[in-house]
């Protein structure tokens, strides 16, 4: 069985759920807790991505974890992060692409 049932897909929108990553800023450990939804170019792409949800979460975790804290703590950083996640997720898909990344929660602490 999967964790918490099957991923939620509404048309071309996939609910990725929550991702928690750690990063370092000024020698101190910080955390980013984010909840994301990804809009794809087609419902089929969203369904395909949903089958690999663990891989998608891993991609997001990696994108966040490799950035220093200074690049995660303000709104412009969140915009850049959305773009990076979109590019990385699209690169992992056999066909189709991610068009938008929405954060429904974003906490940097």
C-alpha cells in the first residue's frame, strides 16, 4: 500500500503534498517545509507524474536541499525555486512537461 492512498490529480493538476528539506544558512541548519501542486501540460502527463510521486518528491527535495538558505528565504527565492522545480520535474518526464508549480504552504525556519 502507498502512503496516504493514491496521489490526488484534478485534470492537469497534481497534488504533490508536503516536502520537508534541510539546508544550511550561516553555518546553521534550517528547514523548508513546503506543500506543492504542479500543473502539467495535459491530464495524461499529470496521471503519469502521479505514478512516480516518490520520484517527484525526491526531485523537489534535491532542488531545495542543494540551495543555501540565503536562496530560500524570500519571495524572489520562491519564484526561482518554482522555476527550478518545473525544469527538473519536466526533465524527468518521458513526455509532456510541468507548466506551473504552486506552493500552497511555504515555511522557512
